[in-house]
C-alpha cells in the first residue's frame, strides 16, 4: 500500500500529565506535563511547565539525558546548547540553557504550540486536501531564512561557524497557532565550533530520508556545504506541496533497482536515526532520481514553483541555489506574485486552524493513530 494514501502514525509517549518534578534549578521546579518522544542515546523529550512560589510559567520543552548515557551524548547536548545560543533569528527555536542534576543533563528549549509539518501533511491526508501552495511557500521561505542565519553565523570571537543543520525534515519544522514558523533540533548539526565532537567515520547524522545525495554517496573529493541543507528543504517543500517524498517515488525506486549493480555506495555507512531504508539503499535512490521524476511529482504545482524546486533538487550541488538566501528570495518572489493574495502568519494560522478542524471531523480520525499530541482539542495541555 502506498505510504502516502493514509496518514502516517507518529508515536507519542506518556498518556497522562504526571505533575512530578523533572528537575529543579534554583527556585524553579519544572513539572512534567507530557513525555513527548525518545531520541538517540536514551535522550527523552518532555513538555514541562516551570513553577516558582510566585507564578506558573509557559510551557517549555526539555531534552533529558540520563546519567548512564555515554559521554559523547552529553557532549553533543552541550554543543547543541552553545550552537543555538549563537543563533538569533525569529524562525529558529530558542534554547534557554543546559542544566545538570544528579548526573543527568537537561536542555531547556522553546515550546512552539502548534504542530510540525509531519502532522500538517497528515492533516491533509485526513481531510483529503493538502495545504495551499501559498502556505507551503510561506513556510519554506521562513525556514530558508533561518538556514541562512545558521549558515552565516559566527561565534563570540567573530569566527565563522560553518554550521550545517544536517537534519532538515518535516518533524523539525513547526508552525505555531499564531502562524509563526520555527526550525528546531540542531542536535545533528555540523560546525567548526572549537572543541566540537567529531562525527564517527561512516555515521550519517540526521534524517537520511531527506539527506542530499552528497551526504549519502561515496565522496572522493569535495565537501558537504550549505547546499545540502537547501536540498533537504527542497525535499520537504516537495512533500508539503504534493504529499510525495522524493526518495519514495515509484519511478525513483525503479531507477534505483536498475542501477543497483553499478552504483558504488559508502561501505559500512550507518544512520544516526531510524529510517525506512538503510543508508546504502537510500544512497541508490539519491543517485537515481532525475529532473523528470521531480517534474512528474509536481503535476499540480504552478510553473514558477516547479522551476525553483527543480533548482533546489539538483543532484549536483553546483547546479543548486548557492545560498539559502537566494532560495528564500525566489520563494518570496513566488509568494508575492501579482495573482497571488498576500500571505503571512495570519493567513497561515487561519489555514492551519481550518485544516485541524476538518481533520477532526474526518471519518479516518480514529484510525489514524496519534498524529501528534496537542493537535486536537481534547489533547491540548491545560494551564495549571
């Protein structure tokens, strides 16, 4: 069965708010509202509410590493905290600090009350109608701006960070109830940060389903740069517009089967995160798609948007947008086209509310599994 025919199930952990104190920092207790998901190396993500003697604060997220987690995992969490603290952009989710207690590490993060693009794609499947082209362009434009900020960031001494997100995918892009867009999860990022933890040889960081070909294939020369993140954002935009994932297209799978014997992939490579295919198979898919495959998937997409997607989704990095700023400029130009109505956060918030309302009434609602906790009214956390 086509994986895009029915909504994909997403796992939500912890069925009830416990109210227990996850950890304390000075005069503030952080109370567990929900256990969200489990990440690599035993990392757990919680939704928490800070409480002092005087007040109860807004919801926040916490990535928690248990004391038994390997030292590299603790170092990566500290690296993520420092990296994101150097990024100041309205479309990048903030970090509030890294804390330690009883050998455990707690990274406090901004919580975006809304839903991620994985959920939004599923909402479209539930209601039988995808989000508008304007919505997709708006979200991609905001993320492109966030990526440009990350790619050009410098440390406290003014040195270029050379930062790459390396895991741009629908799950790390959130649209708030107010229509704001946030890029999250820099846990897999690469940088030139002094003292950084190096990636083990053969390990591919991030979600390989959205990785650029040069990150998956054998690299005899050249380097992976910001254009890899641009490719990943292009794959996300294609899926948001069409409901189809590039590496999951039937024609691409057929091309990969035909090239199986001749294609050299990275021997012994492994993925940091779970995927529906191993790195070698994903590499074959990444090496086998052609512009005509992308074109066929975009039958219902307007010509100007097809053109920018083709440029973002070239196998050869030299043929892609050179910077995320250039990609954002073309996305905004399409968004401001004369025949297109003005579109921004207000319109995105309204469209998302309609999508959630229609999906709630879908006969498939009960069979879809839990899309993402907090999306439907009965799941929304109450203020305490």
